[in-house]
């Protein structure tokens, strides 16, 4: 049986808690009302339903308890209800009627929790999210994109998850991480979307990255993370040595084993090339070169391998081969900055863009916005001529086209 009284009271309280009256920012008198029409309460206007009389009786009981005031259509009492208005001077009784905790109390409880959690960890995204939530709660602004005010334990779980990601210093898998910190292998999955949103919002480096790419920066993976590379070198693990030059498509090494390997017999290597896309990595061949599959944005494991190679081959030339698009150039910049290796662009120039332009794709409006932003912020970029041409020709190029 539908409890129309409680349903409508809860609707009125929802409206009140979203209003300027609740925040105290109203400059004129505000009345919180629930209109009766075919959209808000269709059963009331259904002549085949018995709900009409039931709703009238329920509304009269609420009015007798001074929780609402009924306004009748055309002033004809007992005929058709136009709307009911919340008696805000009796809010305590209204909340008690539906056994509902006032939003003001929930805000207070959440701010108290945030104050306690603020002292627990001091990682950047964790602290930034707490600041963001607390500021919005103080100003009675919505926070449902991250937390449910009525579920304090979920809020603590989310924030703990973010802090533990930022603190993680070993390679592990998502389910292991979830069990270690939440004693349940599936808890992480339930909060992963909010974690990704927070990481993108409060860390500029992650704003365009997928969650898997973000987690990889902290050594957290769905499955073992392999780095693929190929070239005419030997790979030593302990007393065992393997000539990977005999493997045309190279070899994949798990991130857990990267620290154990040594690269030997590499004197003939003149170039080290990182390659953005897997198809190109498998297809590409360069004499006297060592090639590493980057897989879009690099991560901690790939950087470890690249630094190991750079330590072994400091005099080789280092190149990055990626798409001629915004993402490709951002990956290149990120690679140079985080590895501190003097990479140069490989075939990511105006000549190659023009040569293979007929295989290119049209720029999206978002592409144009991002290109214009790069040009504005860094007009002296070494690839500014490529960006200008991309804008004028309206084209971008995937590396597989070359």
C-alpha cells in the first residue's frame, strides 16, 4: 500500500533541502510546495483509481498536525488539491514524521568525519578531496558526485582507497589491493569510478587518463604488467643469458622482473625508440635499434626499464614515435619530463604529416580546442609548425598510417 503522506512529505523535504531557504541565502520569502498535477501525482487524476479519496484523507491528517497547508484549486475546499505547502516552522515535527535525519545534521556528521580523516593521511589527492568536500558542505552545496551524506562508512572507504593508492610502493593487483585494505576483493570495484573522478579532478597529470593508466602509476594492475621490447641485445637474469635479437617480435617482461634483468651485448645499439601503439611496435624494424612498446602513456614499470636502458646506453639517441595528434605530443612531453631522458620526436614532424595526410582523420572540435590551448600556452614548442598545420588542414594522423 502506497503511503502517500510519507511520499509527499519526503518530496517536500527534498525540495526544502535543495532550496535557498535551507542555505539561508533566500532574499525573499520562499514557500516549499508540492504541486498536484498529472506529472507529479498521476494517480490522483486517474478516475478509475480509489487513490483520490485516500490522498485527500492523508493530506487532511497532515494539515491537522500542522505539517502542511493544503491549497485547493479555485478555492473550492474538498474538491481538487492545487498544491500542498510545507510548514517550515514545524520542521522538527516534519522530519520526525518520516523518521528522517535532517540534512543539516547529516552535513554536521560528515564535516566531523572529514575533520577526523584529514589527520589520518597527508597524500595530495586525498587532502584535496577532503578540502573540496568540506568547503561544499560548509556552503550547503551538493556532493553526491563523490559521497552519500547518509553513508559515512562509504565516505571513509572512498578516502581510504585514494590515500592507499597514493601510498602504494609495490607492484600488486587490484583484487589483492582490495583485500589488503578492505578485506573484500570486490570493494575497490564499487568505488573505482569515484576514485578515477577524484584523481582526474585533483591531479592535472591524470585529467585525460583512464583509471588503469592512473593506477599503473602507483604499481597497481588488473593483471601482470608486461613491457615489450625488441632489438639485437642480450638479456641477463642471474647467471642465465638470452639473445632476444633472435626473436623477431621481441619479448615481454613482467614488471615484477624488471629490476632483476640486465641488458648486455648492446654496443651496436645506436637508437632507442619508444613506440606508442602495439601494432606499430610489432610491425616496425630498425637496424641497430632497441624498441620499447610504450602503450600510450608510460607508467612506473616502463620508466624503470627505460632508465635501466639509458644507464646501459647513455650515448645512444633516444626517440619517441607516436601519433601525430594532441595525445601523441602530450605523451611525448610527459615521457621527456618524467624519465629525464633526452628524447627526440621520431617521424612526428610536418614532413611525415603532409606525406601521409590522405590517410589522416578529421580533427574533432575538442582536438581544435586542445591544440589551440597548447599553442597559446607554449607558442615556442618545437612542434608548433605541426600543430599549426593540423589546425589549418583539419587533420591528425595515427602512427599506423606511416
